[in-house]
C-alpha cells in the first residue's frame, strides 16, 4: 500500500466535495474507506 499525495486534480475534487458537503448539513455521519484496502484491487 502506498500513500500518494493528491495531485492538482485530486485537490480540486476534495475542495469540490467539501463545498458540496458544506451546503447541506442534514447528514449525521460520513463514513469513508481507503479504496486501496479492497482485496480485489490489490
């Protein structure tokens, strides 16, 4: 497994997601997962 820093596109996507999540605060929880941990991708 590697920890590759975000490139410009990844940073742009992260900022866009932050803005979208900030617009609607009706959610109670956000669950994320490191996709590289899925066995099918290793």
